[in-house]
C-alpha cells in the first residue's frame, strides 16, 4: 500500500492508502470519490490531477497521456491523468471531485 495525500476541490486535505494496482481515478472512486472524467483513456484531460509531491512515484505516462500532459502544462505545475496514472509510492495530489 502507498500513502496518498489528497486535496480535492476546496475540501481539507486527507490521507489515505491505495494499492496502485488500479489507476488513481478508480482507486479514488473505490473510496467513494467521483472525479470529473471523460474519455477514461488519457486524451481529454478532464481527470487531471496536480502532483504536489512524489512525481517520480507514478508509472511512466503512455504516449496518449503524455500528449495530454504536455497540452495542459502551462507553468511549473506537474500533472497526471488520474484515469491512467498508477501510484508506485507516496504521493500528494490535488484535483477536482464532483461527488462523494
Ligand atoms: S478521463 Fe480523459 S484523460 Fe482521463
């Protein structure tokens, strides 16, 4: 299990643990958090999460996701698509949640 600090929308950050076996979107969904989503294939960018710490503790982005990351990156902030990103170690993220 990997430690995950999550800041969703304007809610207070919370700590949880995830296995990394599923993409971050599905891991959070299993814990009751539904995030904004669209293609579920790394191309639309709706499920993006900002990586606050631990950018090296993710699987490598595939070609499609990397193209989306490049498209949404406009400053020094780091992004992953939660529908594609698998956690491999401790990370801290921020993203939007639409319900839980
Ligand atoms: S839902 Fe489209 S990139 Fe994740």
